C-alpha cells in the first residue's frame, strides 16, 4: 500500500480515508504515516494503543481527533490536529468561494449573451422612436404644449440606450463612450426624468447647480443610469412616501484624504428616509443578483451595475444604512479639466447643405428604414432603399456610378451587410459607406475598409444627416469615388 494512504480505526478495523490523516497508533509508536507504519508499530509490540482508539462510526471528526490527542498525551500532536482541521476547513471554504465565483461568472456570461442578443433589436426600436420624436418636434411650433413631453420622451430614449450599454459594459462586452460632462447639468436632466417616474408621495429635494460647472470625464448615459438605479432603490424603500435628497459638491485635492488628480473630486450624495437595511443586507448590496425583493420585482443587478460603472470611471461608491434610519449612497468621481469647447450634440454640427445627392439606405427594419428615408428626403437628398443584403448588392451594382453614399446595416437577411461591403471594395468601389449597427462586435478596425464610418444604434436622425453631410464634403468629386 501507499505509505501516504490515510487510515482510521472504526469498529476495530482499518478503514482508508479520503484525506491524508495520521495512522492512529502508528504515529505514536513510529512517527511515520500509513498502513505500513501501523503494521510496523504492531510488530514492535505497540498494539496497546489500538483498543483505546476504538470509536463508533457516527462519531464527529472533531471529537475523533480530540480523542486521538487525549490518548496520545502529546501537546504537539494536539496542535498538529488543530492545524490540520483548520486547514481542512479553509480548503472547504476556498472551494465554496471558487464554486460561487464560477456561478457568478456563468451568470455574467449569460447576462452578456442576453444583452448582446437584445442590443440589435432594442437599438432598432430606439432609433425609430428617436426619429419619430424628431419629426413630431419639427412639425410643431416651439411653444406647443407637446414639445416638453417630447423632450422628456427623447431623454427617456437616451436613458434606455444607456441601460443596454450598462449591461454590456457590466458583462465586459463593450467599452464606455466617454467625454467631458458637466455633472450638474447631467444630474439636473436626471432629476427631471425622476420627477415623472417617482410617485407624488416622494418629495425630491436637490442641492445641485450647473454653475460653476463640475466637469468629469465619463459616459453620460451610464452615469445617469447609476443615479436612476439608486433612486429606484430609494423609491422601493419608501412605499408610503418620504424624502429623496440629491446633492452635488466639489472637493478640491487639498481636502481629500486619498490621492486624486489635480482637479479634485465630485461628490454625489443621495439620501432617503426609507426603512433602511440591516448590516448583513448592506454588506451584500453590490453583489450581482442579490436582492431582497419578491420574485419578479427585482433582478439584483441595479446596484451591481452602479458599482461597476462608477469603478470603471475611476470613482467609488459606498452605502450607509441602518434599519429605521434610511439609506445614504455616496458616489465619488474624479474631476477633469474643462473642455476647450463645450461638447455639442451631433445634430448641432451639421455638414454642408444637400445638393440632391443619391443615398442608398440598406436597412431590414421597416420602421428604421422609413424614418431614415423620410429624414434624408426632408434634407433634400434622393434616396434608394433596400431591405436585405441581396437587394443591396443588386442596387450597388445597378447604380454604381450614381450612388454618392451608402447607409448600410450589417445585420441583414439573405446576405450580410459585411459581405456586401467586402464585395464592393474588392470590385474597386470607394463609395463612402456609413455602417449603422447595434452590434458590439463589428470588426471595422480590423480590416482596410476604405471610406467607411460607423454610426452606432440607437442614433438620432440629426446625427445621421450631420455625418452624411461631413462625409460628402470630404469627397465632393463623384469621379473620385471609383478606384
């Protein structure tokens, strides 16, 4: 037998164990391990140890080892046994933690796969909604009573797009899109949204000003999602109403204990007077899928996503709470330098006016294709349409010398947009292409696509027309489109 095989005495006979343990009498007689050592001990006449160690099969491991230690009468052996048991418990705890991490990783992968699959269809819907909102706003005088609700609907669309991006970032499927942001302005917009979401029984109190601006480098939709998640948790903790206070302040570097950049930190302080949380709940509030809500009322992802977003932005988030004392969430974000010019929306940076150029729109979603066509025609462009990859290839071949630009969706039936683009470039066409996609995996940077740009869904029609204007301005000579 293997000299390292562990054995115990149960019912007067040797039994092999799954752990390496001391071979009872043998260790006292010879200081060695295993069955062979036990036989050596018997040969030396040390069998008197065996009767004292006989135990019943249902004895607990802890009591069993204590009995061995008492029979041995050796302190060092007792210390060894205690260490062995402690090590065994640590190993079991580490195994449980590893299994839990594996389960969480599998859940994250499932969330990422789900979010990636939903992103395309969801982005198409939001793009169409964006477009119809813009058409409605253009059709109404600026003082019309519907203008303000339409603005709120547009803000909600932006927030909905941020939800998808937050899920994708949370599952490491996509990176954030960051730029300098005025945090006071962003929080003000979020508060406007929250006023329409929270019940009238919850009074909102805010201590936020956009002047002087506090600048952070971040993804506006994702940071807005953090505030929404925190506010929704506060709402759920106040079923009978209460107060929700949101405050923003700036702390210069000299007043902050931990090292920060030269511009200091922005502190967002959100407090409610709800029922609060016991410590065991508060300690797990950032765990993915942890929730105290009833089935169907919460996913357990809200605060986990908030933690991921804030951490990815170089900040930190902490929660203070006690039963009956409400909850306080403190978000710290590093500030950045003010931008040289205030970032403008894409629709504010329109290119030159249309000269009636022919645009090919390739899009399988009927709503998105209709709103893109309507918007481009209203700007003076001529438009051809294709609803799948096969139609796109036919239109490209038939109108090769006339089409000035192609707006091409990648995820198409019958033939992918990527295949159409590859064939175009192989055939020598250098017609500008704007790829419109909700996919997170489009490999534009991996291949030499020529005059190709990407417009990520969901997008506003103003973004589309502005980008088309700029692209056409860069290649005004139709003859220059072919190589």
